[in-house]
C-alpha cells in the first residue's frame, strides 16, 4: 500500500506549477507596447477663426488661416456664398464695403465665425493742365485707413489715415508730352488694391 505522502506531495507540486504558469501568461511583459492605438486628441480652432484678403478691383482672393478646421464656408455679404479654405470671388460693385462672414468647424463639431468688412477700392484718374504743368488727379473710394499710391506699378507716395481724403494730385511737370500713366491704390503695406486707372497727361 502506498504511503499518503507519496500521492499528496506530487499533486501539490503540480498545482503550484499550474498556478505559476497561469499567472505568467496573464501579465504583459514589461516594455511591450499595447496593440490598441491611442485616441487622437481633439482641439478647438487654434487662434480662433480668421482670414485675410487680397483684391484687385472687384476680384478678391479670401484665405482662411485655420488649417485645422474640418469645414469652412463664406457669406460674402450680398447673398452669395463660397466654400473651402481659399476662395476667389467677384463682388458686384466697387467703391464700397461688404461685410463678409467666415465660418469654420473644428474636430469636435463646434462652429466659429468672424465678421469683417472687405473694402472694394475703386480708383479714377484724369489728366489736367495746371499753370503749364501736367497733373494727374487721382480719386478713390471708399475712403478709409492708410493708402499706398502706385504710378505705372511703382510706389510713389503713402497717405496716412489722418490725411486720407480720397484724392491725390501727381504733378508730372512739363515733360512727357501726351504721355499716359496708370494709377492704383492699395491698403498700405498690402496687395489689397483697387482697379488700375489711366490718366492721360495731354495738352489742353
């Protein structure tokens, strides 16, 4: 007849080894990355909704600064709309301002907006004779802010906000008989500009 310890001890040893093997299988080894990818963070629009414009006459390029928006659209202020981060739009009239509203939606589905006036500059120029000198009279609208004035594509003067009356005279002197010159005004330091007008410096 077998002694009880001959049966009990081997059985206990087998149970202990089984328990150790089960515990080792349940513990993930140190340094092994989880197979579940982390959830990407979601942020609101960085810096808030914003945009900038660049115009030549009534044709304007409007650009969003919100690269992190999921959808973007525009209300141009005259029952016309556009979509996307960059749009090219032709406004119906020059010489006036339009209140443009830009909308952007973030990754969480929140919608933000920004309103800003877009000034559609209109310039006119005519050549006159003053005391024997040829003078180009340049006028523009709307009148606001500080302006850069260009003649033949070259910057010739800057008019600060406090002195911007919407008019400027370019004294061309006696030279350049029957010559013509082109004029354009822009918001100072930008390429947000008017149409191009021509003044004929003619003999009267």
